C-alpha cells in the first residue's frame, strides 16, 4: 500500500470507518450480553 | 434442527463454540488484512483505491446474507414454531443494519474518486439503500410494539416480504444499466478478478461471515437471557 498515492485518504477513511463501526458493534453486543447475564444472576440469587 | 430448539441446550452449545469461533475470526482478519493492505497489488486502472473493495464487498455480501438469514428464520418461525427462530431473526437485524450501512458508506468513499460522485440513484445503490430501510423498519417494529407475540408476527411478515429485495440487489446490475460495475466474483463463467486480488477478498469475506456468526450467537445468548429474566420477573410479580 502506497500511503502517498492519489486518493489514499479515501482508502484510509473506508478502513477506519469499517473498524470503528465493527468495534462499536462488538462492544455494544458484549456489553449487552454481560449486563443481561449479570441482571439474571442477581435476580436468581436467593434473598437473605 | 430440533435438538437446538431447546434454549438451554442452545446456550450450552453456543458457550462451548464461541471461543473457537472468535479465535478463527481473529486469524482470518489478520490474514485477510495482510493480503488486502500488503499482499495485493494496486489495480492498473484504479490504483490503490481498489483496496476499498476488500471492506466494501464483504460488508455488502454480509448485509444480504444476514437479511436472508432473517427471512429464513422468520419462515421457520411461522411454519415450525421453532422457539429460537424469532430470537435468531430479531438479533440478526442490528448486525445486518451495521454492515448494510458500511457497504453504503464505503461504496460512497469508493464512488467519489472513481465516478466523481458520492452517490448516484442507480439500481444497485438504490436497492441497497432500500435494504437498509428494511433493516431500520424491522428493528423499529420490535422497538415500537410492546406485545412480543404481535411484534414477532409483524416482523416475520416484513422480513419475508422484504426478501424480494435480495435478488433485485443481486441482479440489478444485469437487469438495468447501472454505474455500479457488474458482478465480478460470483459469476457463472468464472471470476474476472485476478487471483492476487481475489484471495484477500475471499478470506475477508469468510472473516466477515464468521464474525457475524460470533456476534449473532452472542446476541442470541443475550436475548434468551433477557427473555428468561422477563419471564422470571413476571412469575415473581404474580407470586407477590
């Protein structure tokens, strides 16, 4: 990859955008999964 | 398929499979990105801009694949009343919407230097935009309708009816004159792309697909847990 080539900025923008959205999606899904499982564990915990 | 109908068994299988699936995803992305940014040569006409293809095409493939999965799951929900089918369709939608948006956005970034325009209303781009609207509409149905069984029924119909758009997207470049190039990878007479550029595309296509599998299984696990929690809350409020 020639980073100084014509239109290299478009290539960088496309990869950066893909990375940002995919990383955001992964974080969102993992956070939701962890939060839901934690809430279920708290709910199922016997009350003292 | 019936053996996966039990959510508890499904969760157990998903928990066992997910670490391996994530590991395969990371390896495939590493190989694919190496091929896309270092291994593949610049195109003789498009120069370095051709590298946008390696993130644009897999995103577009996945956007169509995910919608097909949603339509199939919705059909299974109607025909077989499979308890996980609605969960599969509902949790696939946000993932598909993100990849559809990425296909549109990276396509726009590719279009500007190649066509001189960020957007044109040609058949391929317009049908892809319609797919994005279908995703947004499908997600909105689940968000807007409080009664889950009613939301599920309307969402199933939207997913199945909207599937008509998938062959339209695929064949739009053959049926109409479009600025978008015709199919160059999946063709009856073989690919028109040189192997040095094709292999990173195929590896990244597989990487995106396995990534979807990992995200979908994780998301389904969350949805099953959320439904279990809701049922327990209802049962407890009934006891009180």
